């Protein structure tokens, strides 16, 4: 039986249901959306439940979406809503336009159903979207710590006596954050990911895409894993795959739509320049990343290339999920200018920024945080905090508003 974990986004869902007509809980398959939704409707917000993974309601929704929606007892949870097709959302729009009561529909979806312009425009102003990713380490530990809120408050966790070195990371990085995969041995976990990737690519892509030549998707996903935490350049991948860079870009967008990968835009002062620099690309879960790279725990420990890539991917995706559930709700970027590169930059709506560097070793050198210092000096008024994550044992103040923090700071209150 899969262990139940507290989810930081549960409060966001119940808050949204109190003032929004339609709430969509969206994320990758098997991250716990249905579990969280069922927990909410069995305690915080009782509703009727319809699961479109089941054949009878799915066929009814596809055959006559307006009659299907009209016959539902509201409030209602519709699980795996993307399986009902885009017309189901238009039927929901018609209902909630006639009745403005909040909390009528709680939806879960494993594919980004809002890729359809028609669906997106129909639900604009009527829907709140809440993303759910694989488990964070804080959720696994049962902690309410949110590192992003701590960053912007300047009150970082004062870690003491954390386990040092790479060995302390193995049971954090290798299992990843998919609840069921975490319970398996490494051998059985590989089998789980075999089936997971095949099913997700075949099923969820079919739900959202009319493309017929998707046979390159598994290879593309492996190539993305090899480039994880690097700049995304479609032309480089297109040369390896023998398909056009436009097709690569479209396919990566599909992989983002089913929440297997994520691109982070480049940050720069102002707004316009962000759209012209290359994004960085990540795999949404470090356990999945290692599976795609064909790397076991020994290679994770011993191969510097694998370790560095996996640790930055781990930190980036942890912070993206913390950002989703934080009070600050900042955007997450990367930063590169001339000789300076900062792994992650978080910016809130007030224009304040926090910057993150990630290292997979326990020793700190001044050059490890030099780019943080230069960014602080250049953006002095808006720069709140800079953090160098490392595998050392304690939080250390390196300079004004710049700290070294052990990776365990991500889940330490």
C-alpha cells in the first residue's frame, strides 16, 4: 500500500474552492493528484466523484458533454478530466456561466488540457490552476518548511551537523518523488519507470496531441536527460534525432504538457530580454532523470558528471515545487550574462530576487559564490538573499546576504 504523505498544496486547493468556480489540480501521472483530491473531498470539501479513467463515464462525457455535465451532482470532483475531451470544458463553462457559485468543479488532470486555445479562452476568469509535482523532501519528512518563503524573508534554516558528502544524498536523489516508485528496491524501481514512461508517452500524448509521428519521443526524452540542467537548444537535439528543430521544439512542448520535463526561462533585469535567451531544461523528477540516464546509485556517487547534473536537477525541481506552494509564489529562472552564470534566480511580484548556486561537494571556494556576489552588487536594492547549496554540515554566512546552506536546508524547518 502506498504511504500517504501530507501535501503542501492541499490548503491552496481548499482556499481556491472557497472563491473560484472551477479548480484544476494538474500534474504528472502518479504524483498523487487523485489521492490528494480524494483526501480533500472526504474531509475538507465533500463532493460527488466521477473518474474518467472508467469507461462508462468517459464514453458518456465524449458522446454528449453537455448532458453529462448537466447530470452531475455538484459540487463534483472529475478525476482525469482530460480524458473527456475539450468539449467537456466548454460544457463546464456553460454551467458555471449560469451559476456563479464557487467550488462547483474540482478537476484533476495528468495532461495540460489548457494547451487548447479554445479551452483556455473558455475557462479564463473562471478557473484556478494548482500544480502538483512529485513529493518534495519536506513532504516526505512531514515538514511544513517552505524554503522559498524562508529565502525571501531572509530567515534561512540554521542547519547544524548535517551528514556530509555525497553518500548522504543517495537516499534523497535516487528514489525520486513519485510516491509508489519510492517504495521499491532499485531493481523494481527501474521496472516501475519502464512502465511509467511507456504508458505516459502512449496514453497522455494521445489525449492531447494529433501528431502521428511520435516514435522519437523516448529517444528525445533520454537526450533531454543527458542535457538536463543545461541550456536548451532545439537545433542541437534535432541534429542527433534527424528531425527539424521546429519539430523538436513542438515535441518538447508536449513533454512539458505531460509534466515530464520543464524549461526555465532566462532572467534579466526588465522583461523583454527574457524572451530572447535560451532556457534551461530539467527532468521533473531526479529518480526519473537517473532512470533515463541509465545510472544507478554507484554511478550517482562516483561519476562527477552524473552527480553534478542530478544535484542541480534535484534542487531546481524542489524549489519549483516550493515556489508553487509558497506565499511569495515567485517565478523561477536561470541567469547567464558574459562570464557569470547563476543556476537559479527567483523573482517575486515586487521585483525582489533571490539567487541560488548548487555544488555537489562539501568544500567551499570563493569562486563558487563569486557570481552571487556580483549579482548582489549589481542589483543591490532588489537582491534579498543568495544561497550556495553544498554537501557540507552547517549553514555559513559567506558575505552580506549570501549564505552556504547544506542541501538538508530544503526540508529543515
